[in-house]
């Protein structure tokens, strides 16, 4: 019976039925202005979320001053150490779409970066997002976190600058 299971598995692998192997990237990451990540000479967009345009702003308490979208600034302020991204897909321009995590405190649990942005109100769940992402977005909206708490008039003024 063991030989049959092994043979069936090999056939599935040969035919591609076992699913593609997902690449994993582990590296120090920098946050780009559009809130994508740059690690190991590759650009990674966080899977399962959409990042609306929140205009360009600057965080002056940082040295040197860091400018970018509010989402990029929130993500940049959260990252500590290395980031681990599991490749899920590729955009037509070659950008990797992946689930990325980091460990915000030594010895602590890994944190999903897309979930962090949703929880803080700086991203919206994509139509194909996992249920927990949709829930995090709804909670942030109800608590008026991130851009859910910015009055509409202020968002319009920010875009006019």
C-alpha cells in the first residue's frame, strides 16, 4: 500500500497537481512610498489588501524626515528587523504579491503586516481577502482608525496640496 501512495504522490507532482512550491524571501525590508516593500532586490506588494491614495505627507519626528503616503509611514514605523514574505502571485510588472510577516519584539510572535495595516485603518480588504482581513477592516472603520477617522473635507484638502 505504501508503494501505491508514493507512486500516486509522484504522479501528482509530475502532473502539477500537488500545487506550486511557494518561494519565501527573508531579508531586511524598506518601505517604498506606495507602501510596497523592497527586500532582497525585489518589490513585494502585500496580498489581500488595497492601499488607497492618502496623499503624500511627512513624519517630522523621525530623523531624517520620512515622507510618503500615510500608509507607508505607518508601515515604516512598525517594521523592526527582518521581514519574511511568502510569495503568492506576481503582478504583470513582475512585482511579487505575498503574505509578509515580521517579529515586532524579540521573542514575540510574528505579525502579519497586511493585518496590521487593516487593524490601524490604513488599508482596505481586497475582494478576495480572507475573512479575518474583512473583519479587521470593519473594526477599524467602526473605531474610526486611520483614514476612517479623517473628515472627508480634510482628505480633499490633503489631495489638493
